[in-house]
C-alpha cells in the first residue's frame, strides 16, 4: 500500500462512482479499478461493494475511510515540514551575541524582520563572551555568533566570518569631568594618568590589550583602575566618577543625565562580525543572507 492507493480510494469513496472518480483523477476507469483491487488485496479486505447499478463502502471500507484521510493529511503535513525546513522557514536557530549588539540598529532591525518573516523558527538568543561564542560555533553548539572585535580573529578553517558593521569608539565619563567639555575630540594621549574602567578580560575580547598597546605605542602605560564583570557595573562605576570607560559608539544610546559621551579620535574602528560554520543550516543561511542584504 502506498499513498497513491489511498488517494485513489478517497476519490472513489467521495464520488461513489468509478467513472467520475477516474475523471477527477485524470485517468481512465480500468486502471483505477485495478489499483483499488491491488489495495484490497494488499489489505486482505473488500473496501467497496460493486454492482452494475451502484458502488458503496463495506463496513471495513467505512472504517478505513477516516484513517486513510488522516494518513494523507499527515503525509502532506510531513512533506510541508520538510519543504519549510529545507527553505529555512522552520527549524531552530541558536544565536550568540556580544553585549553591544542590541544597540546596533541595523542588526536588531534584521532580527525583528527575521522573527516576523520566519515565525515557525525557534529562535534562541544568548549574550556570550566572544571567545565562548567561537568555541560553541566550532563544536556545533551555536549556529551564529555576532561578535565585536578590534583586531583580526583566528576562528579556524571550519568557520566563516564577515564584517557586518563598523563603529567608532567613544569615551564615557561623568558630565563634570574635564574631558567632557574639551573643545576638540579627545585622543588617547588625553588619557595619560586618568583612571580607566574596563571590561574584565573574558568580556573585553582583546579590547583591553588593544587599548594598552595603542597607548604604549604613543608613549604611556594606561592606568587600568578597575575591571567590571558586567556592562551595568561598567556604566555605574563610570557614572559614579571612579574613572573613564572606552566603548564602541552604539553605546551612546545609553546616555544618562550623569554620563557624557565623547567621540575618541583613535586610529582604529570596532568591527561587528557575523560568524557561522562553513556549511550552515537552512535557518542559519536565511538569517545570514538577511543580515548581508541589510548591512551590505
């Protein structure tokens, strides 16, 4: 028994006439009658009572009818699930992101459109440090990582990365700090002797080392006064006057009455990378394409 036999059976059961059923199926009557007999032989039961004047279901046929209909409906559902999954319209997407990503408008707009366009995709979001994202991607425990970096990354041959956004760097401070009213953009040299509040190394993703290297290049060692384990702590300590913080420019959206943000004139930019495996799943591919179209 195959699905074709069930479709033939349903056509005859609905028409109660082999000629009309054959016409609705686009075939001649003799092959249809033959296929019904094949089905009955396979089941070992008679499904129809046939006379020269009428066709009707036997008791077995009447009970077989709803089961056959449900089987065909389930088969069509299974086929539709397969098609949607193949097109990336159904499935699961595990997405990791760095702390600053929710403040990058183009990326978040894509995420909103993706959720709207693919409502049947189970979307799981996790804020993760950069190196943890890369590790999970390499081990297949994450589909997409969106990480911020200031230096080239070694992600291994099994992963693919593309830059989807570039940002400048800002200096955050209390509004009453002397650099808040500087008539020009601050530069790294202005930070000499100033206490700096940085992310702890696990969250900084190489940023601390990059800033230290840039400062040493121009002749001084920066004063890292505190390391914060969360962005809320970083902002809170900065607002309390414990030091200055350097961060990517989208974080200016968090401006408060206490904090001031100034563009920091530095010879580098902050990059946002979208990373996935060499052979992505359909859901991953669909999301990556949407980001690529939006971010160029």
